[in-house]
């Protein structure tokens, strides 16, 4: 019986690639980290229109992975997976942005719901309920939940886009202003800590069911279907809950952005 081929240690391939420019080692590393591409796409590109080919996004993600392999600096002792996810996400987001895939009517619906959540929560000083937001919009809760499902993909895209770093490693507007505020130590580590602090505070203020979904999705890496099974609700209901959480977290980032901008 033939023995299974033993995988070469990653450390050896990194040395061969970075020190010797070995293309075979580069290829093996790309294959090893390929699952990161699917991981990123699963979290950005769900609920997208049928005309967007998943294979096209995978191709863009692979280009982002290769870019990460080529630019990764081993001397910084950073974890490659963390660095690669940023690069892959950037490549996929850039591809989606160029497609301009979100219809104008959907953008308007998303803005209307986001504004309604913000206004109600400012008035009440607490998270708004579905009933309160529906009343603000002059629609039923069923219509609100149906619309939340419709805008899920665009909300996730806009949230991810808000946190994106540009291709040339210069931060985009929101991150740029956070970086400027931390001018005493404008390192990526400091900026990430500040953004994490903002998001942590936002998560703490979420209603309990949204907090659970965010934790299971982003910390435990469960799919929406798995979360639905764990919570005893449908996948579409989890999608609606997740969308509301994204709207509230995006609002928290934008509020912090306005504070920095007007300081």
C-alpha cells in the first residue's frame, strides 16, 4: 500500500521562498493557505446577486493571497494568516466595488433603515426594537425583516469596506482619521487596537440575540445555517439579526469617525 505523501513543513517552504526565491515553495504555500480565500469570501460575499460569479471572487481572492505571500515580512513576527486575510479581503472588496453591483433602490433602503435605527436610538438612549424602527419608517415589522434580508449583502459589504486598507498600504478615510488621532504611535498595531476598542464597545451595547450571532459568526466562525440550528431559528432569521448588528456596529464606527473628523 502506497504511503501518503508527507507535507513539507511550512517553515521550510517560507525559508526556501523568501531566502532563495523558490517558486515551488511559493506554490506550496499558496496551496496551504488557500482555505483562507474561501473563509474570507464566505463572510463578505453571501446574499449577492446571481450575476456575480463566486469563482470570479475566488480568483480575486487568490490574487490577494499571492500578493500577501510576496509582501509578507517574516522579520516582523506577525501571524501570516492575519496579514493574508486583510490582503484577500481587500482584493475581493475592490473587485465587488468595481462591479458596482448594489442597485440604487437597495442603497436607499439600506440608508433609510440605518438612519431610522440611528434616530430612534439617539432619542431613546438604548437599542431600538424592530417595532420602533418599523413605526419610524411607516412599515410593518414583517416588511422591515424582509428588507433586512434584501439588504444583507450590501450592509456587510459597506461594513467591511469601512475597515478596508488601500492597496498601497495607505489607510482609507475612516482608518486614516483613527491613525491621525493616534499620531503619537501611528503603527498598525495601535490603530487596530483603537478600532477593536470601538467595535468591542459597540458589541457590548447590542441586544442579546445580536450579540450571540456576532460572537458565533466572527469568534466561533460558525455559518449562518449552523447558528440558526444552534439558536433554533431559520437561517434567514439569523441573516436578519446579523444585518441589524452590522447596521448598529457600522453606526458606532461612523459616529466615532464624525467625532474624530470634527475634533
